[in-house]
């Protein structure tokens, strides 16, 4: 395939920028406890919001709620990462350019 030329690199950078913008605008949800806690983050892994079912709030077991929130946020972050990898993988077409990811 040879070395990518400047024009190719420029086009790829433009596509990567556009993709990153799309990721910032895409919101993914992660959940825990069967949906009692739902976290929303962008494809760029920026935290947006958290929803907690009032039934999950037990004043005697705050730790459980903290765990559910952590699980929901991690779930959302993993989905955001997978989405980003998926989109970027399409652009890169298997090529790895150091410093781009």
C-alpha cells in the first residue's frame, strides 16, 4: 500500500474530526440493576446525566446505590468506547497512524 501521502493524511484527519464531532453529539446509555440506574454519556465519553429510580434509594443502603451508579456509568463508558472504536475502525481501514488515536 506504500506510505500515505499528504493529501490522504489530510482527508483522513478531516474524517476523524467529523467523526469526533459526531461522537460528541451521540448519547449512549448504560444501566444497572435492571434499569433502576441509567447513566448517559456522549460517544466522546463526556458524562451527561444519571437517572435513579426512587425505589432504588434506600437510606439504609447508600453503598448499594453507589455501586449501581458506578456500574451504570462504567456500562455507558464501555458502550461509548465501543462506539468510538467502531466508527474510527471504519475510517482507519486497519491502518494505524501513531498519535491519531
